[in-house]
C-alpha cells in the first residue's frame, strides 16, 4: 500500500529590483501620500484572493477605516507598486475581511462574532511586502500576529485583546524539493499536507517526519518543535531543520549563518514568533520505504483495553523504531444501553510491509489480533498536554477510566509513544526538552462543537470538567516541572511575565529552567523592545537573569 506522503519548488524569495520608472512612481506616490492622506472612503480594487488553498475571484473594494488609515498610508509610502499590495490588504470595513479572517481560524472556538479581530489583515506574496507590513505595524503602534495554518490552541495567531495587524501567509506557500541533496525549502504558509504531497510527486523514498494533521501550517508547527509518527526513528520536525529565512524586528532577512547558532537554536522549538517572522524553512528529508503499512484496531474495556494499555506502556517505547502506534480513546455507551465504557483505537503505521509487521505484532502485541486484512472539520476545542515518565498501574488506569466516564462524552484523549531516537537527544539540543525518559505524550481535549458558543452552561461545565481532570491526573504524569507541549499552548497555565518567578510558572513547563532562561537571554538581544509578543511569548525583564 502506498504511504500517504507528500510535497513544488520553493525558490528563495528574491527582493524586487525596481526600474527607474518604478522608482519615479514610488517617489510620486510618496509625494502624493504626504500631500493628501487616504480618506475614509478610499476604495482600492481587489482582484483575487486565495482562501484555504483555492483561489476565488473577488471583485471588491478596500474600505479604509479611520483606525487603519495611517497604516495603509504607510504601506503606500513603502511600496513600489501600491496597487499590487492593495489587492492583498483587508480592513474591517471590507466585505471580504470576515471570510479571509475566518478561513484561517482552525479552532472554531474562536470563530465567534465577539472574538476580537485584527484592524488590518495583510496577505503578502513576497518578502518585501512582509517587511513593509512589519515596519508599518511598528511605526503605528499595533501589535502583530503571524498566521501560518491557524491551528493555535488559544487562537493567538488570529486574535488579540489589543489593536493588531495580522500577517497571513496564505499566499506564501511554495515548496522546492531537492531530491539529490535530500532537502526541501518550504515557505511558512504551506500546510503539512501540501508538503507531503509535493514531496511525493518528486520521490517515493524520501519524506519529512512531521505530524498527521494535513492542515497544520509548517511555520508555527516547527516553531514549537513538531512531533509526528516518525518521531521514534527521526526525532521532531524541528530536529530536521537545516536552514531558515527569517525576518528580524528591523526587517532584515537572516539565514542560519547570519543569525548565528543561538537564534537558530531558539526558533526551533522555542516559539519562533517570539523572536521574529519565519519566512521559509529548509528541511532535511529522511529515507522511507516505498510501501508502508497502516492499521487501526478498536478495543473496549470489556475487550481487555485496560490490560493492553498497561502492557503498551512498557513495550512500545522499546519496540522496533519503524513502528509507531498511538492510542485515541473516549467514553461511549455499550450498544443501545445506558452503560458506559471506554473505547480505544490503536492506530499504527509501520515503515515496511505487512509481511514483516505481522510477526512483530504477534510477538509483542498478540492481543491486538492484527491480520493481513489491513486497510488504510474544524473542531471547537480546549486542549491540554502532559508527559508520562513512569508506567501507570492497572489500578491507576481504572481510576482514570472512572473519571473519564463522568464526562458527558465530549472528551477525547490521545497518547503518542516516545523512546527510540528521542532518548538519544539532550534536553538542550533545541528548546524542546521532553526527551530521554519520556514514555508518552498525553493530549486531552473537550469539544464544544455541538454548542452555539464557548460560553454556554454546557461549554463551561465541560471546561470545568477538564480542569478537574487535569488536577486529578497529577500523580500519574511528570512533575517538577509538570511538563507541557508549547504547540498545545494553554493559557490556563498562566500569562504573567513581569518577573522570572511569575513567568516560570508556565515557561518551565514548556521548556524547563535552563532552556527557558536561555530563550529569555536571546529574546533580550534580538527583540529588546518586546515587539513580538503575545500572552505566552518569551518575556523581557527589566532586571537581567544574572541579577536574579
């Protein structure tokens, strides 16, 4: 069976070289802008808009609102061809604004009328336009948000409680595969599914080891570390980044060599958006067989799921690195009765054929009873993550199942095995520290999809249940600190950053102490005025860490 792999050619974006005529046009534009600023009813034709990968022709107008007038004037001043960039700007007064914003909100929990929205959305097509948007955002006192795929668990790439400009990379998603050197350049707006597909069009034996969700954007995914189903053999996605095109707070474009190894270290797992704007990643491709095998086996508590899960904890971290099995589980009723049970889905992918997989499973997991008969929406959620470093006893598992069955059926859980090559990485190789000794990463979430909003009594009860379940799990998960995954960002952990003691409450859970302190020192050097910020960005302190 063909593996679901994927990836078009990303040439490094080149800055325009304006002709004398263009320079004269730019000069005239600046003079006009200085003499007569854009008025509130200024209308600029829009021609084409790409939403979620499909281009839709729109004949519309850009209405400049009072709050965005200075920003638009600034872009006009900086742009060689303002008519061109005006087609990529959307303000709140424009009829296309809401569809553009909604298209990238991949957690429907934030797709609500009351959700704060950007003052302006810019959808650049090249690096020069990104630079102009950045400089004008700084000049006119906005905060900035960068959106790649829009999967932020707390909506931080699409919303903020202060006036902000959002740069949406929907139009910067080119992918350039170099089969000879086993690398690929990927612009920040590309989704994982696009990367996999484009790679598969060039080769059947190379792959980028990333996640399973095809709509996740590559920009934010690698900025937080990025795990996937080849993690036990090839590590994190960020472990396989070899170069970058990166825009700093001054609008300068850096690569690995010019930024230095410290900043290159920080942006691969330390939250790249705290330091600047990733324009494109250069990734290492890894060898894979032409054929892979996938399977799904469902088990309930009545079918021995607890015993299989218990065994899984000790066997899976040490099994053949070519095999990855994750478990998803949730509560459901038994048949048409009111009795509740836990249903587990054991979802496996093996880098090889079923001829070698079947004996491997028969030796290690005969309980799954895998045979030759193997086959291959936007959610509104609140999620939380944990890491498990010691096997949970049968008694402990039964207590966990009992607590889950108290839920109304809106909760889902997923466990991903670690071990393998992850045990060979130091906690400080990149900022992501959850390495040796981790058995599993645990993800749990509640779904609000059947509710009209996130604030209904039912929604609030589900969130309260998740908080209580989080506290209940404390004896079974990692401690000192209780580790969490930054890409599953969780503002419930805390948002304060006035001093290290305050920020460490959440920062050390994502990165541990040494890495968090190093990230803070790098942040102070590359973004001393804390322009790139959000509620859990790397903080800036008035007192240096060495003085604390």
